[in-house]
C-alpha cells in the first residue's frame, strides 16, 4: 500500500537528480508533512526519525547524503509553513484518492514509531487528511490498521 504511493512519487521525480529537491517536489511535500506530524507533540523522537529515514531510503533508494538532503529540505519547508495547504495541494495534484488514504497511513506509521500517540498528532493528521480529501472513516481505519500492526498500539478512540 505505502509502496504504491512512494512509487508514484518516484515516477514523478525520476528525471530529476536525487539530490536536487525543488520546493514543489512531491517528496519534499511528503517529508514536510511528516515533520509536521512528528513535531506536533513537542518532540521528535529518535524512533520517529529512524522510521522516516527507513521509509524514505527504501522507497526512493537514496544514498545517505541525498537522504539527509531530502530530510533537511522537507524539515525546512515544514518549519517555514504557516499551514498544511501548500503541501497537501502539491500532493493532491499528483495522487489519486486511494494514494491519499495511503499517505495518511504513512503518517500514522510515524506517530506509532515511538509507541505514543498524542492528541496533537491526532489533530494534525485530521487536518492533513481533511485537506487531502480523506474521509474521517478512512483516516480512522488507517490509524487502527497501523496501531494493530505495532506492538501495544492503541486502536481506541477518535
């Protein structure tokens, strides 16, 4: 599922050198949203960072330097943003509805990477999902799927 969404990103950016990340690159938008979610609870854990690196390395086949460049570009873009609209609109231009749902699943994957889920992380994903056109039902189903897959994941509540 997540493989398909990242495959689409890879196809969209296949003609651009791996280390050259333009601000409108969908990979940058994805990483910026990932950082928005990871920072929502006030701290970015090492487990969350490692999980993000793992996802990006596997899907984009980036070497260490290009991976660091993508993460830094995404982090910077995310920290400069005043809302999520810019990133979600970039992504919606490149993704279908099912892929948007899968992206929300990837964000939940990062939330559960550190074994903790906060109300602020829930809120950020709710806003991103809404802007991506992902229904509340699909957002909750993605959360429950990821929570069930992770050890001790919380599947209750909205």
